[in-house]
């Protein structure tokens, strides 16, 4: 079990790094790397902003929130690359007035 989780985390990391290289491709839950970065200030590990920007909320409004929820358990590793706190990141849709899918509780 631990080996399959490590493999999944490694594959996810490769995906995120690949997306960083190609920039605007919608490959992770309907969000490009640039769009993903719009939400970084509000979910930062250090000195986060009090609320997400309008641009972040607009991006999350177009994102596949069910897809984002699937990464919830594995998020820690790849979110740390962007200096993002997973708990804060998962709270952003609610702060934007969006309803999270039931599979995200």
C-alpha cells in the first residue's frame, strides 16, 4: 500500500513539473499552472493573504472541484513545491462562495 501511494505521489509530482514547463495547458482539474499560481498567496505556508483574490475565485469557479478533491490526501507533497498549505488550499473554494462536492468532506 505504501509503495503504491509513493508511486502515485511520484507520478503526480512528474505531472505538476511537466505542467510547470508547458504553462497554459489545462491538465490539472481544468487549471493551468498560471491559474493555479493565482491562488497561491491565499494558501501560502508563510504569510498568506486574508482572502483569495477575485482572479483566484474566478479560476476556482471554472475548475473541476471534484477532481481537486481527489488530490486532497496526496496534496501535501506537490503543494509544498509551491509553498502552499493543503488545509488552506482546500478552504479556498468556500472562501470564494463555492460549494465543495460531497466527496471532499
